[in-house]
C-alpha cells in the first residue's frame, strides 16, 4: 500500500515538473531599448515621424489620449476586451484587458528616434459569498510590459509604410 502511494506521488511530481514552464529570460535595459526603439536617418523630419506614429496607432484601433509634437509624446489606449472565462463567469466574476501604448519621437544625433512602450492592463473582479449570503467582490489589476520583438517590429513596419505614404506627398495608395 505504501508503494502505491509513493508511486502516485512520484508520478504526480513528474507531471508537475514536466508541465512547468521555464521563466522568461530577464532582459537587460539595453536589450529592452533595442526591442522598443528604431532610429531613422536625417531624411525623415520629426514632424513626419510623429504624424506617422499617430496615424499607425489610429489605424490599429487605438484611441489617442495625448499627442504633443513639441515633447514628441503620444499616448493611446486600445478598446477594452472581455477576457472572462466560463468558470469565472459562473462565479459572478469578470475580466477585461486593454493595451496602453506610449511613443516618444525625439531628435537623436543627425536622425530621429522613435521608442515605443506597450503595456497590457488586466482587470478582474471575483465574487465570493459565504454561507450567510454575504458577498465580497475583489478587484485585481495587473500590468505587464510587452517585450515581444515581433509586436514591435510589426508596429515599426507600419510606421515605415506610413512614412512612405507621407514621403510620396500623402497620396493614397490603391490596391
């Protein structure tokens, strides 16, 4: 009988270890900056880059909260999406998520640098009730900075495309 319990513990422990995901590697500040930044040559004016950033954010569905050319700062927020799963809904809870994005467009040497910061903001409400019918709602908010190189590359590619349109006199391209 003890052997059977020992066997169950070993199998369960192996399952837990096999399913554990390794922690994400810690990025250095320089690595973060490399992912989040792109420097454009002197052929692109700060105003054009600023306008391209605003255009791309709007094209991606973000709501511009602040855009100030002198400081070069643009802040925007995505629509809130419902991320409530079945079990959370059954318990009277809910979850939402939105993405906040900030861009800085600044002179950098002879060129202009654009740096982006993306942040996922999650809000969840969980309802718990005791046997006497008294219920509490706990609200949790968590922020997670996005460091996915593919996400930043896609945004910078869209900015490049927008710059191309601006550079071609702003004429609309047809398919």
